C-alpha cells in the first residue's frame, strides 16, 4: 500500500542534491581538481629543506572558492576518516544569494580552470 502512495512521487534535482550532498567525497573531489600547495619541509635524513606538494585543506578550499570563483562554500568534513561517505550536514555553495549544486561548482572549476 505504501508503494502505491509514493509510486507517482518524483524528487526534483534540487531535492536530490539536498539528500545526496555533504560527504567527504565531495571535499576530496574538490581537493583533486584544485591546485596543490608546495611547502618547504625539513628532511631529517638528507638534512636539508625540500619542496613537498599537498592538497588544499578545508579552510583553504573555502577561501580559494571565495577568492577565485566568488562562491561562498560551507564544506562539512565531519565523520569517520576511513569512510568518505560518512557524516556531516550537506555542503552548501552560494553565489550572489543563489544556491549552487556541487556538480555545478565542479563543472565551473573544470571549465574555467584554476
């Protein structure tokens, strides 16, 4: 009976984005497509400084999206470190008061580059 009641119910893309968003995997995807940072680190073995490349952290991603794309991002990274799909509220992205989906943000970064 419950199946009949909801058989004609469809969710819009916006509703689906609100259900599916907010995972660490989204943050990891942003880390993969945004530029890396090169830090100078001390190598104890060779006793010298070396350059090491690392992905942007959460705060750096938020700041980068704001500065480069004028996107206000609230990125949630809570949950288990070993499970990229765990925890957190939905990630949200806005520009000029309008909501953007994660897919829209990724598409814009890929099309415009960094």
